[in-house]
């Protein structure tokens, strides 16, 4: 699994013009799933995400986690994170897991964040989504299971 994590002032995701998920101060997390990913990967990534110290403390240092600030998370499936553009001009998505594998793992990741105490909203797996992100910083990180 691969995550692109953005610290946000706010974020939302819409499908067919209707907002289906949003968060205020917190993280917008794009989630890609590849072959061989497991529920254990999703759980590990959720714990890591919830405890990343990417929010500023009183001294202006990135020293607070999502849990510590009581922030929310917007989780959006993103198979294109596994797009390979090394050859040709059209991305290859052979490294992306098929929907029947990826959808449950994206849901597991979101559920694992909830179990840790994070308020989580999501996009709609497989839908054409419009994501609006008000990046804070900007702070953008890539996180993968080792």
C-alpha cells in the first residue's frame, strides 16, 4: 500500500456534484493498493498515520499528531498511485491491485484509523471523484509499508 498524506486546513471529495466526504483541520490521504498487500499492512499504515507528528506545537515545530490535535481524515482511494510512466506516454496500472482486492483494504485502512480514535470520512471507491484540498504548509508525505 502507498499513501500520499497531505496536511490540510480542510478537504472534501464530491461525486456527481455532491459532497460525500470532508474534513476540517487534519489529513487528506490518498490510498493506493498493490498486489500482495494485506490487512496487516493497512493496520500498520493506519497506526503510523494517526501518530505522525506533522502538526505544529506552540513553538512552531512539527511535534503533534493527528490524534493529539483531534483532527479528521479524508481517505480517498487512488489506484493511480501505482501508475508506471517509465515507458511510453500512457501510464500502466498493472501494479495496482484489482478492485475486488483494493476496495476492502482501503476500507480496512479507514476502519483502522477509526478504531484508533480518528474521525474519518471517505470517497466512493471506483467513482469519478473531485477532491478539493486546502493544503496546510504545504506538507505532503509519501508513506509505504516497508
